[in-house]
C-alpha cells in the first residue's frame, strides 16, 4: 500500500468539446482558474492540455499554455504535468513542443497506438456550438492515436533525458504494459515509474474491476515493487474506479478531461467539484491524500524550482 494517495486532476484534455458542458475550460483563463481551484481542493498533480481561445479546439501551441502555466506556478504548489498526447490526430513533434519549451516536472507518455474513438459521442448532440466539433468527433472513427516505439523513444530522449521529466505512463490495455517493459529494458526510463491505467476509452480496455486486477497483477509481474500506479475510469466510471483503485493501493485521476460527470447523468460544475468528491470518498475509506511535496519524494521528481515557466 502506498502511504498516501496521489490525486491527479486532468483539467480539460482533448476528448470533450464546448457543446458538451459549460463547465469545460476552453480558454487559458478558465484553465488557470479551474486548475488553481482544483489544487486548492487537494489535487496533487495537474495534468494539462491547452485549448485555442478562439474556438475551444485542442491546441499544442506553446503560446496557449504560457499564461495558465505562469498563473498556476504563482498561485499553487501543485505538480504540473504537461500532456504529450495533444489530440488524437496530431504528430509527435508538435505534441512535445509545449513540454520541451516549459520543461515541467512531469509529462504524459502514451505507451502504444490505439483506436481512440469518440464518434459515438457525436450522436448525443443535435447542434454544436463550434464548427470543428462534429467533424472532430466523427473523424475519430477512422483515426489512430499513434504512439509507435520510435515516437516513445523520441519523447523519452527529448523530455526524459534532456529535461529530466518524469512520465505518467498512460497504458490503455495490458499490451501497453509489455511495451513499457520493453522500453525499460532498453534503458529509456528511470525508476520509480508512474503508471496510469486508462480504462473505458473506446479502443482500450473496459473500466471493469476484473480488468483493473489483471492490469495490476501484470504490472506487479513485470515491474516488481518499484513502481506507482493510478487509474482513470473514463466517463461514468470515474468515481467507481477511483474508489476501487485506492482500496487496492493505487493512486487516482479525476478531472473534466476524462469525465464530465459528478454522478450518474449529472454534469460536474468544475474540476474542483470532482476533486472534492474523490477526496471525500478516499478520506472516508481511510486513504490520506498526498501533498505535492510528498508526491515529489515518492516519484523522485526534479522539483518545482527546475521548470521553465
Ligand atoms: N484523456 C486520457 C484518456 C495524454 O494527455 O497524453 C488520455 C490522455 C493522453 O491523457
Ligand atoms: Zn491528457
């Protein structure tokens, strides 16, 4: 069992679109406000994507990160984790540009290619606020979220070696754990590693307790004891998977990136509301939330004073 539970909060991501919820942050000011509020509510790590302020579309332009990174650093002590996932059809060079510019303590690292499909979401809405939303969602039916071994090696070299970034290794299926094992044997990453089991994305493993147990058992077999793990339950499974994961000794990730809900069919009003809810669940069952400094020690991070924003 880890002594303390790390709560990651993924503020906006690149799955949901402005039509789906008024609470979804779609410009730098909203991202800053909600990230700061999430940190005040107890989030240990803030997982961050950017949006184009003109239309709320996912963006990897470093200029769309600059304002909110500076405000988050000035107003919180949370660990900043910059996504290298960008959005599903973007290339790896553009996806790593923000992290290479701002050199955060952590970045996401997607451990394999997959069908990452959002197209069923398009059928839930008749009208969209922005022109890009419907083609973006429907187009994902024929898209591959590409993360080849060469892409992974590129991220490891550019961000791990050159910026001493620690990775949130996002694993969407059991095979991705074997990809990570291969990369570790090539010497790409330093222990302790931080795994994020991503469950419930169409194209990846389903958010079911049996699958979580299997992912954990496989990780134990491959990585022994020198690793930390966390869970994302996408959509309605967010709180349920977080509850079970924390009971099993794992860490948890919440946030509007992966679920717009606070409970069944009820939209969350903010990222902080989800952080407060998961915190309440965890504390009631005896888990204690890790502070950013406690997580820095657990994950052996370079430190909040060695970032470039
Ligand atoms: N929203 C997650 C399922 C990344 O940022 O690198 C995927 C994600 C990818 O978080
Ligand atoms: Zn993300």
